[in-house]
C-alpha cells in the first residue's frame, strides 16, 4: 500500500507542476487574459524606492493673485465615472499561436533595443536637458529647460519595464524648478501636451506622489495663462509677467490647435486632484467652439486660424485636420471617453466634425495599383463662399485614421471605423511608396473623380500633367504622388499611432506587418552615431541620407512607444482602460457607475 500512496502523491505532484507550467505557457500565448499589464505593474511598482525628495519650485504659481479671476458664477463640474453602457473599445483578440507570439515578441524586443540604445545616448550626452542632438552628441533646451525629453519619456520607461531608468528619471523630475525658465516666453500648447501630459500619465501608471506634486505646480502655471479679460487662454505668456498676476494679453489670431488642445490634460488634472478649476477653465473655451461649430464657412469644422481675443472661432476660411488644427479634433472623442460618455457636448462635436471631414476633406488618391486607401486634404472657402480643394496631405494629418476609428467605436458609427482604416492604410501606403520607406512631411496626390469613387482607374497621362504643374515636383517621385512639398521625415509618430489604434480596435494583423516594415525603414534611414535624427529628403536614393542634428522628444514618447505597443499583448495600455493624449501619454479612464458623480478615478 505504501508504494501505491507514494506513487499517487508523486503523480499528483507531477500533475500540479505540469499544470503550473502549462498555465504560465498559456498566459504567455493568450494576450486577452491580461497578464502583461499585471506583471508589469508588479515589476514596476513593487519595492518602490524611498519617495524622491521633492524640490519645490522657487515660485508658487498657485498663489498668484489674478487680475481676472474666474467669475463668481457656479464653476463647471465634471463627471468622474463611466456610464455602464460605455462601449467596449478593443477588439476581442483570440489566442495567439506559438509562432505568432514568437514573431510578435521578437519585433517588440527590436523596438525595445532601439529605445534602450537611444536612451543611453540621451543619458550620456543630454541628461536633464530638453533634447539630444544625436549627430554631434550635444544637447539643446528649446522648451524652457525643464527636461522635456526626460518628462516626455517617463511613461515609456514605465511601459517598457525599465524600472531603474524610471526611478532615476523620477528623481531628476523631482528637482525641476518651474519657477525658472530658460525662455522668456512659454508656449502653452507644448508645455501642456509634453510636460503636463507626461507628468499626469506617469502618475496614473506609477502613483508616485512626486509626479502629482509637480503636475500641480505646472498645472497652476498653465492656469495662469487664463488670466485674461474674458478668461480665454493665451498662446504664449511672458514668464515673469505672469508671476505678477497682471492681466495677460490674448493674441489677435492663433492656430486652432493651441486653445483646442488643452482640454484632456486640464480635465485629467481636475479628476485626479478633485480641484475643478482646471476643468472649469478649459470648459469655458470648449463651449465657444461648440456654440460656433455650425456657423463656420464649412459647418462642422473650424478654420485653422481663430481669434480667442474676440472669441470668434468661425470667421476665417482655411480648413484642415492637419498642421495647426490636428489635436483639437483628436481630443473631441477622447474627451467624450475621459468624461465617461456623460457629456453630450463632446459627442455632438465629434460626430459633427467626423461627418464634415468625411464629406469635404477625405479623398481616394489615383494610384498605379488602384489601392483603395484614403488621404486627407485641405479646403479654402473664399469671401464669396466658393470652395477650393487642395489635395495636399501631411504627416501630421496621419493621426486622423486612428481618431476616426476610435470615434466610430465610441459613438457607434461603424462606417467611420472603416474610413479610419482606409486613412491609416493610406499613410502606410505613402511610407512604402517612397524609396526610403518613409513618408514626407507634406506631399500632393491626385484625387479620384469623384473623390470617393468606388472604382478609380490609373491614368498615367493625368499623373504626368498634374505632377509637372506642381511646385515641389521631382522626377524621382513615386507614381501617384505629384509633389513632395516638404520632403523631410522628422521622426513623427502619427502614422504608427493610427496603425496602433486601428489594430487595437479591429484586430487586423496586417496592420502589425505594415508597422514592422515602417519600423525597419525608419530605424535604418534615421540612424546616426548617438541615436536617430531627422531625415532631410525621403525621396533620395542615397545609401546614407542627409540629416538634421536633432532628435525630438516625441521619438521616445510617441513613435517608439506606439511601435512597442502594437507588438505588445493588447491588455498593455488597453484602450478600454486608457485614453492617450496627443503626445501618446495614457490617462486612466474612470470606473463604471450608474451615476456621473461617483468619486472613484
């Protein structure tokens, strides 16, 4: 009997061990089960080092006495929960095969390797500076000297599991002095999306109090940018004057993206702190955009130049979703998500802009392989109401594929998801078409007739005639492209951003393959001695491309992050849990509740 009992125990032990390893193996292959995000959180937040000593800034922006304080009327209140009926955003991914998991992980490790190498260069040559010059191994401070690359990269370090580097970066951030600036004038837009966005997302992920403390210091500084007669934000503010509390002067005209891209960060700061002054400030601005959205020369869209001084955001006649306008539109469905689906204003604005852009700006290009993809162009309405369409597309406009897909999923408009896919694939097509495998900053294509034609036959003669009349035409341009007005590639993220969002929403694996081709082309073409640098001409066929000695902070915060995430298990920074700002900083979405005022964030 004893041998039989021992044998039974041994069998049970073997079975238990076998089941343990089988479970681990299945978890590795089954991304939808959610272990990646859990393992990462345990790795990054376990044994958290002793809290970094916070060096308070030399000036307390929260104590500024404004010449134009917020009016005494009831301030705007914000919901802090998600509707129970809020839709699922991400695709229900199926179990990976072993081969698929191996390929995906190999790609992800390649992205990680590039980031780690470039981060080591930043750490050696530009530590705590705004940016690295990767050819010369020097640095520059173009964003007030507050360590833009460091702050912008915090959440990427966390997401990539680089705990020691993250801890070191947090300690450096704790010493930033927002009471001093290397620039006399501060840009509200860039400070908001890079610095405030970076601090809030890193706090959302790590819960390090020092990051929240610094976010509040910075949020109070940005709040001072609303110290104007009508509580409209400035584009730039004089740093020393803003400290005095004297009223600031709003510029006569600013680009649409400047006042329209403050909402996500200011709202998240209010959600985390419980102080609604930030949300109240930006809500007053966004209500003006809402009120005038149907009064513009292209109803549903706002012109790319607006006047916050006169609070007129409808008068002018040039329209685009790309440079000067982009993130205003990007933030509309994202604000709907961050507010849990309770605020109908952002739903209305999202649906209106998506309809208008779909009707007036998106076009199918005439291509030699007759590929059914979409680009986005520009529209100008003259003083007589006569429209002129310009089929110029921009890399900055490549975000729109992801935004349309996200908006379609959030708002229950599946046709917009399909449109978003075609837009995302259009930018991937442009990458593949150029000899370097990189897309230029700005180019022209030839719209089909009609612009959204179901069938669009290639006509070489039309392409030749259209190309020769374009400024920026070059004989070496690929067929289908009639100009490369700005042939640079400056490490931009918008194309991979849209592939990532579209992949997480649709589950189409071909989007990962497109991303991999883009990644290989980008890292090969931009590589220099101390990192990766902007390319001056992506139409060139040189073996070594001419470059600019500059590496934008968004190379770390956006481009490499999106490449890493598209090759990660989809529970990592799930779109059902986070919404990402225009600098790819993830903000945690509120919990579900039956009432909008639930305090859990």
